C-alpha cells in the first residue's frame, strides 16, 4: 500500500476587469491552449500571493525572508544578541557567516543606496531565502566567532551549513530554495502551483483614462483639459486554478518541526492548513487599486491522493462557450469539471484512493457538490488538516 500523501487543490474563480499579472509591456499575461487565447496568471504570481497570506495565518517565527540584503537581515539578529557590536562589524560578521553557510559571495554593492549617503551593507548577487530560526542560529555562530571570524568559520563551516539547511520555515519547505553557489543547501519545493488559465477564450481590452489636475484654473479656457492621459490594458475571466502539495516531502523539509515537544504531525498539519487557506483566499495584487477586483473562488475541490497529483485542466481544452450566446462561464465550467473528474478517475483506477471536500457558492456550481463532502472554508481547512495528520500518524 502506498504511503504517499498528496493534497490536491482545484478552484474556479471569476475575476472582473483586472490585470492580475502583466508582462513587460503592461499587458495581462495570456496563453494559447485548446487553440484559443486564454487569460493567464503565472504560478509565480500566485505563489507570491499565497506567501503574503501566510503573514496573516502563521506566526513570524514560522516564516522566512527572501532578499538580496540577507547580510543586513542577519546583522539585525546579531545586534539582538549583542547590541555593542558596531553596525559595520555586524555586517562583516553576517557576510562571512552566510558565505561559509552557502558558498555564495556577499559583497558591498558598487553603488550605495540612493536614499542613504551612509555606507551600504553587503548584498548577495541573487535573492536568498532563510527562515527566522536559521538566521537566529547563524547569528549565534557569528557572535561566537567574533574576533577572527574567518578562522572561526574555517573550523566551523560544517556547522554553518547544518544551521542553514535545517529547521526550515513553512514557506521554504513549501516553495523551496535554490542557492546557485551551494547546491547542498538547496530545498526541493513540496508545493506545485500551475499557471491559472481561463476556461474560455479571453480578450484583452484597453481602457483610455484621463486624470484631472486639481490646481488648474477652471475659469481659464486656455488652461482646460486633462492633466494626464493614458491607457491600461485588462481582461476578465473565469479561471481554473490548480496546486498540489507532496506532504511526505513537506515533512522531510520541516524536519523535527518548529516547536519543541510537538507531535510529529503538528508542524506539517499547520503548514498544510496554511497552504490550503492561503492558496484559496489569496489574490495577486497587480493593478488592484485600479480595478478593485477582490473576488474569491466560486468553487474549490480538494482531494487527498496516495499516488500522484492530477490536474483536471483537460476538462477545458475545448473552451467553454456562453450558453445560447449569452451568459457567463461558471455553470458550464462546473458541469464540465463534474463530468470529467469521475470519468478520468474511473479510467485510471484512482477513484477510491482519495478523500474529497467541495466548497461551492451559488447555484451555478451545484454540479460539483457530489464530488466530495460539502464544507465551508473553515471546515475545509480543519478537515483537510485533520485527515493529513491522521495519515501521517499512521506512517512509520
């Protein structure tokens, strides 16, 4: 019997005129699928939005920071341990410690920061991802080596690497970490997030706008007209969203967990629950002030599997069409999904290998309700977490 545990998330979400994720020209991203152009939101954009939601769902000690200014972040932890260490010395201690832990060069940028005439702290050449507990551990090591940090780290390089490669935060465990100069401290992502695409053909439109100059003289006919004009592109879509979490890999990434004395399954359960709620309720913030497109999914289907994750995007390879030439796409998308899921699972013999939960809103998603236990968001999060914990507790 397979001991794998896979959490699968599927969502249908409609967004009104919006520009959630744009390319280098400002145009909403798209993809060609099923022979037609679809609206697209990149996986990176939705992973970033999910990570941002974690700050509302988890304690800061369970999260990490991803930045080029990693030496500056570590120096803050060094100062917390010993406030007498001068700022520039703390930067040097931090830079040397990170270099020992990752093999990456941490150097002072050639140009200082534009907003500060003071010396700039050293930076990495690329974004680096460390958990709060890793930074705390490296800070302790750096303070111990104060005096001759290079000689100290030469003898304690293995310790630095061990600190950097253990007690990972929830976001590192889920989304992974790549250190170009230190593959031995890389972390394979336990979560996979697909590019969200519209279930139908989507057209990109352009909004011509004007902005009024409040200080203009309204009584002066020579001073009339807009203070600024421009255009912004947008589209609207019903999106199919998909993500999956390898719970076994997540447990390995989290190691012994983040808090001493917890049951083995507790950190993993907390991470899974945060991911489920974070992924479902998050939204990329591209042009959010312009369009105010704050929507939530009309339908969410979550499954636990024992083999491998399965995306149901093929249900929409043939694009949905408005019924009788009018109306929306949610009802047809829900009906397509409701028919496709059991047919695919029956064909591949995986129908009985999964627990399932369904969150639906409104009559248009009624076709999906037989696919799983009906739940609201809170019940969904709690029941998926409990089911994952139960399965983990039954494993060696």
